[in-house]
């Protein structure tokens, strides 16, 4: 998997996933799923703020309309916006798999 394909890969895994962005180790936007290029930077900023505010490498924020998942490894950060019925364990599993592939 390449960085430019990671966001589309995650977005395509489930109908619950609505948008996805990939950030590098410095928090810079690297990729956005093909359906949300215009929202890439605002989603990346949200991911940075959530990680900073939470002080951890894994964040899940749920609202009545949906869920935002953010997962950071040493080199990469993925942020996913999903519908409110997405299963957290599956979304985080898919995110971990994608980040693992990127690190190879």
C-alpha cells in the first residue's frame, strides 16, 4: 500500500466510512479519500486537535450524527469519519492494518 492509496483503501472497506485522511509523522496532510478532497485539510486539523487534546494515540469521538476515529503510529496518522452505527473495533482494526501496511 502506498500513502496516496491508504485513504481510499480505508474509505472503501465499509459503507459506514464516510471520509478518511492520512497525515505524516509531522501532522501534514498526505492523502484524502477521493470523495472528500475539499474537506481534507479541515479533517486533518480535526485529527491533530483531537490527538493533542486527548494526549493519546487513539481517539474516538461520537456524536448523534457519526463517529470520528483517529489512530497515530510513529510514522502515520489516520482519521476516519463514520456513520453512528460503525463498529469501533472493526474500524480501528482496519486502520491498524492499513498503517501496518504503510510502515512496511
